[in-house]
């Protein structure tokens, strides 16, 4: 797990950080509000003999007992719940979409955040779920159908060149950029994320991330919201990408609250210095909340 040692200077307790990264990740499900309520899911799990416990910071999340699988219960089959990593629920909360709005999820497949956004929109308005991987798009369609999502339009584009032509050329109110990344924060469920780690990959994917975030800002109206998130600790993929965005586009980082312990974004890394507004971003480390690792930032489009 040597790659993670490069972040020891960023965390408050490196020993606890590494210990948490070595532990298995708890299995979590999110209640799909389109089809069920937390109370209905609690009752269903109890009747089915599924071991679970409520997660304090979000009444729609449940941690399952050891050995329990999200897909092995009838509430999952009927679309009442979605197997989703706990910290993965943060971007949709930061995005805060409203019923009737136009929302873009530019890297949507396989659909955990997309279906969550749809539920927060009360399944009304326009939600565009885009991805450029045909196989993953099949999973997105399947998951959306299981969850009863009806306001979703699925597109297959390279989001770095996303076209508004199919949508009357009108910009979106909000956009979510849950970018492909080096996935270091998923090490608790995917040890390969660090075993195959390379700085070349980090730097290469950062270029893709800059393109995704830049185009998402361009297709969002002035005053609109863009949320950028990754499951990596690398400042090259987080703060450096945001720095590029605020230097090349009319946008600014804004404050937002999440009910989880987090650390602010960093303003210095190696030989780079970032804008002080990076402190408005959130770094979520595994040892703080017994979750995976995550990064999330909220931007307001200006102009």
C-alpha cells in the first residue's frame, strides 16, 4: 500500500488512515425514495431477516450485517434499495437538484448517483445520464428501470465534447461530474486500486478530468451548480483539476455542508500552490467515518 503513504502529510493521523484502508468496507444500501421510504425498508428487512443498522448522518442509508449482500433481498429486486457505498451518497446531496430542473450527470453509469439524483428530483424534470461505455450504459438502463426512474434520458457521448443540440441547445441548471479516477479511495473494497497504481495514470486521467469538468461548466447556465467528485486522494486529480477550471472558466468554488467529518481541500501540494478557495472542497478519509475515501467540491457558474 505504498502509494497511500504519499498522502501522510495531508491526513491528521497517518497510522489510523492506513489501518482504516486495510479494513474491509461495510456493505451499505440506499433507500430509493421513488419506490419506498426508510420505514418501509426497515420493516421489509426485518421481515426478511436481513441484519442491518441505520446510518446516523443519513436516514436513507443502512449498513448491512457481516456477510449480507445488497442484491440478496427482495427489497433490492423490487428497486426499494440500491447497493451504494456510503460516502458515494455525498455528491447528490451537494448537487441538491430540484423537481422540474434540467440536470446532467456526465459520467452516469452504472447509476448509483444517477438514480439518487432522480429521486431527489421527485422523478420530475429532465435528467440526462451520459456515459461513453456501452456496456456500462446497459447497467445504467437496467438500474434506472429497476428503481422506477422515468425522467432519465440516456446518452452515449464523450462528455468532454457533450452536445446540447439534442436538448434544444438549452443549458442545464445543474451538472454532476463524478469523474473517472485512479480510485485510491476504493482500496477497502478494491485492493487492486493501489496494487496497480502509477503516477503516470494519475497524471493521465487528470487531463480527462479537466476536460469533463470544463465542458460541464460550459453547458450549465450562469448561476447554475456543478459538483465535481472523485474517489481518490490525489491532489493532481482533485484540487489541481479545480484550479484549472477556475483559471479557464467563469466559475467559483462555493461552500456547502455535509453531515460527515471531512477535511478541507489543500492549497499546497509538492511544488504547486492552489487558490485559497480550495478549502471549500471536502476531503473524506476512511478513518474519520469508517467509509471509503472521497473528494467533493461545489462550483457556481458565473457569467
